[in-house]
C-alpha cells in the first residue's frame, strides 16, 4: 500500500488547488478523483475572480476573498511558468450591473456596508448611473439603471485553470488517481486509509475537497459538512468577436470569443437538468442587459450544482476527533484558487488553521449556536 | 469545384456570392451554390483562420457556415436559395453590432 | 406559435415517413418535422424533384433510390402535418418539441415522440481531411440528387463501404469518372462466417458485384487494400497520397470523396438522456430500444438508422412498428391488432436484417480510421484539436473520458457538438487506456442540439 504525506479527495477546482499547494511545499500527495461522469461544480463556474459581492456582513469573508484576488496576479504567472498553460487571468476591475432602480439602490447600500466593515483593508467602490456605465460599456442596454464598480475584480478561464493545476500538481511529483471514488475510509488521528478505485491509500493527512461529496465523507472523519446542491443553469454562445468591454456578472466573454450567460439559483436537490422556464428567463435578462445578444446563438445550455453551505460561506475545518483530516468547500472555486493553493495548503501542511479562518469553522452550524 | 449536369434543367435564380452575381439552380442550397460557383474556401475558422468548405452537406458538420442575407453562422446547406440572396464568406468568428 | 399533436416525428426519411403514414392511418394526429425542403431524408433526398424535373436521373441513381417515390407518395396522402425547413433544437422533459423555422422559434406539445433523424457518415480523420474539396460520399450523392451536380474537375473516391462503389457508379452514369476508387482494407475473413445469412437476404450480393463490374467496364481503376491515406494541399485539396501494393501513390484531385460507413446521428436522443450502449459490430453507440423502438425515456421512440444501422428498407419497417406501438399506447388500437399488423413487418425486417452482420463485419471501420495514429491529424474540426494532443492528455494527465477531455481541451465544444469528433475521441481514449469504447462512454450532449438565438428563445413565451 503506497504511503503519502497527504491524500486529497476531489480533483475539481478546490481539490486540485490544495493538492498543488501541498505538492508545492514538498509533500507527497495523492489526488483521488471520480470518473468521467461526475457532478463537478467546476463545470458551472463562470471563471470570475469576484470580490465586490463577497462577505456583506461578514468582513472575514471579504478579507479572505480580497487576499486571494491579490495573490492571483502572481499565481497566474506561476502557473504559466510551471505548466505553459495561460489561464487567461485578467485583473481590471468589474461592474455588478443593476437592471432596475430598486436593484441599484439596494446595491449602493450593500457597497456602503462593505466599505464601512472593511476597516484597514479599505474597500472602495463607485456607483455608476446609466450614463456613466454607458461610457464604460457602450453595449449596455437602455433599460439598465446602473452598476457598482470596484477595481478588485478579475477573471480567469476555469477550464484552463483546472488543466493547469492538474499539470502543475503532476510536475511537482503529485500522483493523480482518476476513476477513484472513495469506497471505504478508515480514520484514526493522523492516520487515514482510503480504499478507492480498487486500491488502498494511506497518509497522516487527509483533505476533503469533494464538493457535495464532503457531506458523506465528512461524517466518516467526525466533521459535519452541511452542504447542499444549488443548481445554476448557464448558456454558452457561438464565438463572437470581442464585444464585452468590462467584466461583469451574468454575462462573460471568454478569450476564444464565446459568451457565458447565467445563472439561476435553484434548490432542487441533485438535479442538474436544464429547464425551458429558466432558459427563457436567462435569455430575456441577458438581452435586457446587452441588446446585441438578441442575434447571438447559444450552442449549449447546461446545469451545474454549486456546493452551498447554509450561509453561503466556505467551510474550513480540521476534525477534532481525527486531527489531520481537513475539509475545504466553497462556491467560488476560481476566486479562491490562489488562497487555496498558497495559503490553505500551508495551513494544512502546518497542521493548524489560523484564527482568521475561524469564521469559516463548521462549529457555526452546531445546534447550540443556532439558539 | 462542382458543375450541374446538362440535363439538370430547371429554372435558375441570381444570387450574390461575395459581391459577385451567380446563376444558381432554383431549389439548390446556398452551400451547393458556393460549390457550383467555385467560391471555396467558403469560410476561415475562428481558431486558426484555416480554410474550410462544405463537408457533409446534411447539416451535421457545420463547415458550411456562411453569412446569408446579413445573418452570420447560417448552415448554408440547409438554406434553399432565393432570388437576390446574398451569400458571403465568413472570416473567423462572428462580428456583432451594438 | 404553440400547437399540439398525438405523435410528433423528427425526421422525414423512410422511418419517419412510414411511421407518419401508419400513425395517421390509425387515427393519431401526426406531425413530421424535418430540416430539408422535401421529404425523403438522406437516402431518398429530393425524390419528388428528381421524379418531376429530372426523371432520367431515377435510372442513374438506381432502384434503391427510385423506390423512395412510393414511400413519399404514401406520406403525402396520409394527412399527417408536414413541417419542412424546420429544425428541432430541443425536446424538454414534458415532451414539448422546440422548433425553429422561418426564422421563428415555436413549441409543439406531443403525447408521443419518434426520433428518426437517421444516420450520418462516420468521420474519416485522415491528414488533410479538413481541406476544402474534401467531402463525404454522401455529400456528393446529395449534390447529385438535389441539384443534379457533379464534380467539375479531377476527383477520387476513397475509403470503404457500400456507398463507396455506389456513388462512384452513379457518377460514372452521370458522365464523370473518378480518377481512381481507393478502397481501404476490408475484413473478408471476419465477414465470411456471416456469408450464408447475407446470401439469403434479398439481392444485396448481386448489387455489390454489379457495381464492381460496372466500374471495371467503365475503366475506373479500383485500388483495393490501400492504406495510409493523406490529402495534401494548401487552400484546398490538391492530391491524395496512399500506399498500395507496397508503393506510395499520388493522385491529383481537387475533390476527394471519403466514406467509411454511416453511424447513428445521436445528438437529439442523447440530449433527452436516452440510454445508449456500445455496438462493437457497428463500432458505434446505439440507443437501447425494445422490439417496438421504445427508448429508455417514457413516450420517446427511436426508429430507422438512428437506432443502429439497418438500411432503408428495414428503416421503413421499423417506422411502421413504432407507429403501431404509439397507437396502442394511446389506445387507438388493441394489443391484438397491433401484434397482428406487426407480424408481416417483422417477417420482412428479419430478412433485410440478415444482410447486416456480413456488411458490418466486412466494412467494419479499421482501427487507424477509428483512432488515427498520425498525431497531427485533426480530430475536432471545430476547435482544431489533434489526435496527438488527445492521446497525450490521456497518458500524461490521466484524463479518463470524453467529458473531462472536453474540459481540458475544448474538444467537442464547437458548434457541431461532437458529431464529427465524438466517436474518434472515444476510440482514442479507449486505445490509450486499453479498454473498450463502451467503458469509456460518450460526451454528455445538451440542448440546444442546433444553435438558436437568445432572441428566438426569449420570444417563445413559456
């Protein structure tokens, strides 16, 4: 039975980032992944490195996100140097478009709250009315009220990121085991044996990064991970010459020209089917935002399941009963990829999560606290 | 690249291919008209600008994408020609208008 | 904008037309939706136009084509609704069929759906196959049938399969000769054990032999046992290169017609999550169907070549069976009536299907076509991903299947949605991993199965 320094369960954006981060620190890592047909939240990722909507009322989350966004610049270069894959990272600020005046007013209040809560980190923003937004984005629709702008937002290509993380992980000596869904897990403090894909793996550290699978796996190591699926439906269009001038939510132009259009938020269990009513809704909203989209063809419509904790925040925890077992889940796998690879992996390697991540502990879900 | 048989007979219509008029058999598809006019390559790819032309003629391969009467990315093999139809080569990806 | 039918049939080939004729006669309110301008599918393409305007071509194209006229006539007289030049881009979980025709999107409610979208040519990924002038044999047939058009200059026909000799002969009859017919290796030995069944099936053997004789008489060279096909050119095909009898030959041509059999046109059925399984004999996926053509999805049937390659005659019969089953399920006929009417159809089908194992074995796509060896060969035409890269992603990055391959390379993400790369990608992964294509699986296909604008979607109104 091969022995590793750490096992990572889940080869998506979170797992591969943490696995790379561990391998990068010299640990011998086994990354266990499911097969070709798995839910894979990564497939629903827009690829935004988005800061301005995170942690309203939860300054720790805004800080963690902002940190990741700052680390991303060098992270992208590092990945390019390691693997030759350009993950198409851009960091030029973004706008959160508000279609109605009510949306605009509510957004202004949220931005002000983030600003007040930001303390030393200093969250700065600008509210742009229609005329101001139109100067930045001539393609904006006439019915759009305005937008909030911050300079912190960016984007990357989620699929290239995944490919690059996998490649970098392998180059650092990591071992990747696809078609290896966990069959059995034997846990003891700093001693974990996993049976997966017909083989056994053992290590003193275990990182659960299996998205929705973390709920069942967490229970095996004494971790309560109350994540539930939240479906998002997305379109991708035919390739179009560059047209979108700013990074924004709900519509995003990829480097190769196709536009991603999303997204719904549906709590319908483990169901990633596409539906005509949401299809209609997304098309209508996209056209309102950008009338040029009326004549653009979609070539694919799919659904993906986000991994969502009840409060929408990440869950980072080390098991009390089985120290050495960690969990990492979030619904912003691209935004937090840099933090996961460069900071969370360090905490796992060091064997302790710092106070700054205490807000994301799963203790917040304990029954006593709910009272 | 292709030619109509002398006994193919039938009416013709004038279509405009890349700005030049061409007499196409009534009822043929825009893709067939392109092949009859020798207007190949009929497009270049968005990925590398490689030259392409119709391949399957039955709507499966999407190689016959052309701009027809101002609308881009039309599967030309599924569009029957009509008098005055404008069929244009498509270079790379679609340009949109604000 | 919205309409409702008992029986909505997608595809106006022999299976769809026969199903519509039968279904209508049994009292089902039936609609046939098809992308082409006339009924007939691919095999009977433009049969009405040819019969009316170019009747001399009926003889040129042969009896197997001419019989289509009756199938179409019966359909026209059946009273079924017919929506030509209309694309089905989506079918939802409630059996609503989403169409696009005349520049407008529509929604049609259906109690039962028959998918009869037939087959398409198996992709033939050889070096240079993306050059202008390289087309399928089926494309040349379509041009001949629908437009009376033939190659204008030097052309060759290359590959393997029944259609290869047929199109070569049809073009000879039309007055243009291929410079050479290049036949890649067939599997005579493997096919031999199916010979008796083949010989007892109606007329298939004599057809094949007659075509060969016809080509020989016309002085068309047939180079059998060829390999290592490569097409050279810059802006278009200039020549085809191949190995034959120990030598490398080059034949100048600006049109190269390729063929390597046909495979089910799966995307609509896959988008509905109809279960499919690997068919090793036909070297493609086929849907899981019962004896009536019912798929794994309630209320959705599949008939004709879409259910696995069975040929035009058997396709027509399978359409009739599907309609009987649909009529029974909607209580238009009793089980006894259904079974009684099915009996002669099944008897005829059995005889036609007798020829299949031999043809499947003889013309089974060789490994080098299924999984190209040359690393520079383009596999995904839309995204220009090559065979070497796909193999490397499997061996170096451990990519297990086509969906992860899609994520890693964009392979299969272009407008054709995997129609021209899917089978090749599966075979490359299977070969690299040392497992069967059935174990590898296929792309997860999503709607829209044909592109649709956001404006057309928004204009639908739910």
